[in-house]
C-alpha cells in the first residue's frame, strides 16, 4: 500500500507544527480514540529530567526541550550533549508514542534527514585524498552523459559545486508530489532534469538535494560499491557509530528504540504517525537513521581529523554564505555548515528535516557537541529558530 504525505528535505514550507494545532489535534485524537489518557498526562507534563543528572530541578537544556514541546506544540524532543571533557548527558521531553503514551526513549534513533549529506561529503573527500576524485573535475568525468537538461550540462558542473550547493541544479524534491514509494536515484534525477537550471554553475548558492544524489552516484561509480556500504565501511565502523545506518531498499521501519514521528495535517485531525515510511526518495540527500550521541561522535571525530586528512578537512570547512536556508551568519562548506554561537565561536554541523523528524546540532573545535531532535518536521521560521536556540543553549551552557 502506498502512503501519501507531503515531503521536504531541509525546510519544505508544506509541513506545519504549532502549539494551537497540536492541542486541537490532541483533543481530536481523544475523540477518535487514538491517544491514551496516559499520553495526554505526559503531554501535559511535557518533560522528564536528564537520566544523567542527580539534581531535582531541570537544567537549561531540559528547560529548552520543555519549551519546544510546550510552545511549539511538538509531541517530543530529545537531546544529547557532550562537553569538552567527554562528559555527556541525554534529555527528553514530551511523549514518545501518542497512541500508547510511551515515554521518549533516551538517545533514541531518529531519521536524520540532510545530516546524511555530511556523511556523503566525507566519503567523497576521502576519495579526493586517495586521488580517485578531483574536486575541480567535472561531474561528466565520473558520470558521463547523465547531467543534461535546460541550462544543465555536467561538463560545466564540478564535484566541488555539487558538494557546496553552487551547481545551480534544480531540486528534485520540489517536484515529487505526495506519493511516497520506492524511488531509484536515477528516477530522482530524471524528475530534477525536467526543470531548468536555477543559475549558471558557480555563480550563486542554492540548496538542492539533486547535488547529493549525484554525489552518491559518483561514490558508487568510483568505488564500484553501494553508497551504503561505503558509508558503513569508511565512517560508521571506523569511528564506532553503533546506532547509525543507511536503510536497505524496502526498509520502512526504524531498527532500534525510537520515538514515533508525526505529521500534523490540520487542526481538525490528530497528528498522523509517519514513523514507517520508505525513505528512498531522499537517498544520498537524507535517508540515514542515527541517534544524537552518534551524531555528536561523528561531528566530533570529523573536526578532530579522524575521518579526513587536514588538507581535505580544510576544503570541507571552506565556506560560502548560506543565510537564506540556514539563518543569520550561516555558511556552507562541502556538506558542512558553520553557524555563529551567541557565546562566541562557531559550531559545525548540518541539520536535517524528514517527515516526522527534525534535527539540529553541531560540534566545536574545542570538543563540545550537541544534537537536538523533535518528532514533527518544522516549516515555520519561528519553530526552526527555537530548535536552533535549543542547540545554542546546549553548546553555550
């Protein structure tokens, strides 16, 4: 059976999440018999203390999660925070399953959306270090004849422009429609290339998931192995990410303990559980599953030079302005975003949106890391900024 929902990777305006609508949805859920009284009780309480804290009252990170659930009307929020001394804490707020009232699992797995792009970029840059890929070479050199369309020619698009979102290629996910099913990566490209280029390569910046579908296919062409296998071999196993994986074709569930993800269709209907979904439409642009602790470990290992040589890490951290998508002061490198922190310095990460989940996080050069996830995809600017402020609170506490 096919499921019809609207999708967006990294900030589609189609998805909603507000306090008023979730409250109305909760009332409707009771009327329809899909939300337990226990769930309502937990939603009213909307928070649980950190498992790692012995203090009676919540700290500033817990308060930030409580605020996300209370003010932005989100079913659940969860966070993992690490300091420069390798101490870590996990936090939860809200309800992990609106139907049963189950608690939010600490450090539960979530769909991480466009954080996947950083994993793909790391693999490409490892291939650059191995002299198997040249950032200045054209996409045509690796994927001959594939990139063609109105104002689109792979002979004029470089690998660097794919990773940095300066290719001008149209974003396929803007044209997918509502039918969620299995998609082959080449089918996603065919959808994209029915539309004209946004601008000439290298002349501007605009976020496009198409860039990373091509980057994933480049990895497969150069290595002769599946992208998922390369990510697992080169990153996941290398730095010991125990709860991170790239779903196999046809895999619609989440393997380990996880909060349910929801889609709020309207104020007149209860939030719809969209936890089980075919993620292939996101592929190299956003298909992966992970936890907050694993994401912290990944970005920390990346900044510490454990995944890339210094030269390639420096290329990854060479940025261009990206405020239109990532907010004030944000800049985009090669699959890596820098954001200024209110306490000074920068955080490095990416963030991701996927039906049912929104994640933000980052790491600093001095060893701090934080990841925050909520269980409804955000589209309004205020909701996104609140989520980013929660990350800032965790990194600056």
